[in-house]
């Protein structure tokens, strides 16, 4: 699975949009981009995934660049409960393989 | 819709003791994964099952670690002769063949004294 690069930490004001970037310049054509988050002392929580089109669900939006070498997770109206470590993971579609977690981005939402 | 459950949530043991953790996946999920997470790090894969078959176990940290999923439903992870370095959060996840999105449980936090 392709390697990802994320900033170690970011801050965001409550109520504002949080934009979390991820670089995956070696991504292959059959690899999806997944986002998970982990709130302190809890298990990771699935957020969203996509291949090449932008995706939106009730939690977030995922914007993938046309060349697929980077993506951005957008939390449109961040709340204090969104404070967590956010992981960007690239993996082959339909793969039974394990998720490979990097260090992620610690997002802190400030009041 | 119940999620993945893990028991116990916390375990404190003395070095040299054996411990066993249980994971109950989401109903009808065929695949079940075990991960370990140490402080400040992302989860690290240990092993996974498809139904009752253990398809990958080379990442188990040593021969003191073993896992079972006898009837293709719940799974257990056992650590024999625990060491202080085994102190970590042990996470379980499950997925459905064809979907492959993994859903995680709350984890079992192990402290070895």
C-alpha cells in the first residue's frame, strides 16, 4: 500500500471548517484513500473513503486531486468533539489486507 | 446495530501471567482483525481471520501471542507469560467481504506490572 504523509498537528476554531491534508504521491490506480479518526482512548472510527471522485457523507467531505497524489478531508463545522488524531490510509480496493496506520494528524478544535 | 465489542476494557496483570481478550465482531462480518497500539503510535496489525480461518499471523509479535476464532464468530487473543513491553491497547476490527471497511471496537487496555 502507498505511503502517506500528514502534518503532525493542526488547530481549528470551533464552528469553522477543518481541512486536513494528506499526501500520497505514490498511490496506484486501484488504491483507495481512507480516513479514520481516533478520539483519545477510543478505537479508530471510520470516516470516509474514495477512489478519485470527491465524496461526502454525514461526517465529512473528501476532496481528491485530479492526479490523485493528494487529498483533503474537510470537517465543515468543527466541534470540540472532533478533537482527535486523523489518519489517512491508502489501500487496494477489495483487499483483505490490514490497514497500515501512520502517525496521523492531531487535530485540536479550540473554543 | 451493535458495533464491535471487546472485553475486558481494562486488564492489569503481573509479569509472567497469561491474559486472554475477547472480541465480538459486528454480526455477519466475515473478517476479523487484531491490532496493537502503543502510546503515541498508530495501531499495528497483528493477525486476521476470514470466518474461522486465520489467514495471516506472521505479524504476531512472538510465539507468546496466539489468536483463535473457533466458530467464525467471536475471537480471542491470548498472551502467555506477559512482559512489561506487552502493555498496550489491543484493538479488534471487523469487516464484510466485498466492503472491506474495517470497524473497530473500543479496545482492551493492558497494563503489565
